[in-house]
């Protein structure tokens, strides 16, 4: 169990890297997210199972159970976030492809008069700006919001929240149902 979070994080990186070359960006990203959730769930339940096997008749409180299942899950989250950074920094060009696609889609859409009027009606603060200024502002927003740093921050927050939520649910489930068998 000690090395399982490390192994699973490496498995995630290998699978994500191989999927990145076979699937479109969106599908590979979704598969990577689901794989992270699956690995966290696996580690949470293995952690609490191992904890109860090692108790040998001792009484355990909720917080001890929670800590036992969170330790491997949070270690995995830390490693997964590091590997997310490695993946987006050195192993793929997904960030650049996403940026280009978002910028190109906006630029093509804003050239149409109906789309421009629709955009300006949704964003009244942009009235009076030229199409070129709108394109430049969009480019700056995309470059700021679609980056390795935002992927790392978003991934760390989401995976930590998922690990805590699954940890609480697993302990509740274990103490309510499994322990009574």
C-alpha cells in the first residue's frame, strides 16, 4: 500500500500521455479526469480496509478512519498534480492547441455582424471597441485562463475536494454498513 499511490500516479501519466496522441483533446482530458477519480476512490477504500484489518479488535473513531483513508488519497493527489504539470509542460502541446482553437473560433465568429452584435449585447462594457481590440482582449484572456498554472490549480483543488468527499463517504459507508458484518 505504501507505493500504490506512486504507482497509480505513474500509471495515470502513462495512460494520459498515450491517450493524448490517440484521442482528441477533450476526450483524453475527460478520460484522465475519470481515471483520477477512479484511482482516488480505489485508494480511499483500500486505505480504510487496511486500517480495519490492522485494528485487530481495537476501537477506532471516525477521525482515525478518515485519516487512514486520506493519507494514500492525498499522496496520490499530490503526485497527480505534479504529473499534470509534467504532462502539460513537457509531454503535450494541448495548452497551445486549446489556445489556438479558442482564439480562432472567437476571431472567426466575431467577424460576422450578427455574432458581433450578439456579443456586444451580452457584454455592454465592450461597446465602442473595434473588432481588433475585441480580438486582442480575447487573446489576452485565453492566454491567461488556458495555461499550465490554471490546470495545476484547478486539478489540485478538484482532486483534493474529491478525495475529501470520497474519504468522508467511505468512512461513513464503512462505519455504517461494512463494519457491522
